[in-house]
C-alpha cells in the first residue's frame, strides 16, 4: 500500500519536474498499482448496497461533479495561477489525440486508481478502523500522492473528487459507485473541458 502511494507521488513529481510526460509515465505507474491491488485483494463491487443503486448513484455523482467543476473553474479561473494551471493541463492532454487520452484514462488510469485507493487501500484500513475513519485516511493519502504534481487543478481535483469517491466507497462498501463516478467525470473533463479546452482557450 505504501509503495503504491509513493509510486504515484514519485510519478507526479517526475512529471512536474519535466523529466517525464504524463501520458507516457502515469498510465504505466497506475497500471502497476492497479495490477498489484487486484492481486493483493479481490475488490468488492458494493458490499453495503445493491449493485444497481451503486451504479446509479455513481453515475449521478459523476455528472454532478462535472457540472460543479465547470462552475468552479469559471470562478477560480479568474485567479491567474489557477487559470494557467488549467491551460497547462489541457495543453498536456493535447499531446495525444482525444481518443488516446480517453482510452488511457478510462481503460487504464481511472480503473487502476480506483482498484488501488478504494479497492485496496481503503478496504484494508476498513478492516481495522471505522468505515468513516478509513475513508478519511484514504482521502488524505490520496491527496498527498497528488500534491507532488505541483498543479493546482490536479490537487483540487484530488481534494474534491477524492472526497466524493472515498465517500461513495464508504457508503457502498465497494468500488463500483466510485469507479462509475470517476470514469464519467474524467471522460467529460477530457471530451468537454471546462475553463480551458484542448486548444488552451478560456471560457
């Protein structure tokens, strides 16, 4: 668990320092984390609620998070450091085609993150701690692993999105709801970007 968290933090640090490209390094790092998580513990889809409810709530929360993100970026984008961060991240996204970025994100990066953070990290803590406490520690560790990115949008996404996805895992007792939410939000953020599009244009 600790090695996986450190690996993500180290990956983001290398990207921040310009020593690696995000679309080349982070899919590999997260894939290794996801495989390790799947081998270390069979994840539960939804132990506390039925699968249909978990899926519906996950999809609805992902859509709500996307709408809230658009509103937030429209306001926070007036702050120049944040606006620059958004533009920079979408310029990095534009280093590969939209199809490739969606494939890497939705087929590798997002599922791997959910398998590791909610399927392994949080689930393991949940065995010895109260569910809410396990969730809180998971959220803090997740945010900490993203801080080395030195990117305000990435850290903000980890803080807010991480809180939502961790909360969904606490509520459902599995990864289905958080995975559905995370995937929908990420897909919409790439396909219909708020604030600054793939061409670096502000709203």
